[in-house]
């Protein structure tokens, strides 16, 4: 249904994927993703693909807030052509895009540091 509304079908991919890994393989090559589900946003973040969400549940909002990405959301009831066009233009702006990507890099560094701390604590415990 969506594909019929898009004039330039070369910019849109709608695929029947079966596994999260298939979704990640698609998303890794995407310039950005439009996500209506939390899991698609999570999978986008795992491959550092920027995304715009259309949130309708608080868990999506919570996820976005934890990453500092709440400005990249449009509440599902408030979606308009103009709002979406404005967000897409922002995400396609090189400076905004690079800032967006840096959020993922910073977050991954934090996760790695936390992982190192856990590994150190585990190895300390195992040595006793």
C-alpha cells in the first residue's frame, strides 16, 4: 500500500524478512530508516543506521530518551507530510547525520566500558 504512494520507488525498500539478522543486513546499507516499531529502531541502532520513529508506545519513547534521540520521533497521532519531510531533510543534512552517528559511537563506548568493568569484576571473583 505504501509503495503505491511513492513516486520514486528506488528510494524505498519494503521486504519480507524473517529474522533480525536479515533486517540488520538491510539496515546496514540504509542511509536512514523510518521505524514504526521499537524493534526496528533497536536493530537500526545496532548497525548505526540513523532512524526516525513514529512512536505510539511509551517503551519507544523511553528507548529514544535513553539514547538522547527523542527529537527524532514523531508521535503516531501527529504524523504529517510536512513534519516527516522536515525530519528527513534534517537527517539528510551531513552535519546532522554525523552528529546522529556520533551518538551511537559514544553510546557504544559507554557500553564497552561497562562491559570491561563487568569482566574485571568477574575475573576478580573467579580468582578468589
